């Protein structure tokens, strides 16, 4: 089993910045792949950004140029740096992971996630 814990959410004004963190623990094999998702009120949960196992980055078109991801493999920690925040970025942000990816896999689909964090609320005021 894998445990994921997010932190760093909060209330910010439009144009502001936040950095979220996700720490993995438990049965974190070398194949563990992690990703960020978010869910706004009344909306479906959606992909935000992720690393492949080798470190190739993918991000959603809606956040390209504003959000960046980074990681520290030794600390089993993934970060999401959010700049130029907009009210439409308001959502609960979730960390997700899987150990079952093949090759240089990237977790981008909700159904592929085996583990989820509790989520951290990000609210952007206008």
C-alpha cells in the first residue's frame, strides 16, 4: 500500500502563486509514478500534470505556461508550482500514483490511479 499526503493549498488572489507538495510513503517501489489532478465544484476530476518514470513532463493545456511540476525522487516528493492563478483554477488538488505502469509510463487517466491523497483546497478570488 502507498500513502500520499498533499499540502500547500490555501486562499489567494487572482494573479498570485502557490506551491503544492505531495509526499509518498509505504510500498513505494521504484516503478511508482505520480501525477496531479484537480476537481472543481460540480465538475469532473481532471488531469493537471505528471512525470513519466524517467522524468518526462506532461501538463494539461489549461495550465501550460503557468504551472510547473518538479520532483525529488530521494524524498519521494512531487511539487506543483502554480503561477498567475485564475479563479477557474479553484479546485481541490489531488496527488495520485500507481506502481503498475509499464516502461516509461505516464499517469494521466483517472482510472489508472491506484492511490489518491486526501486533496488540498486551492481557492482563487477575483
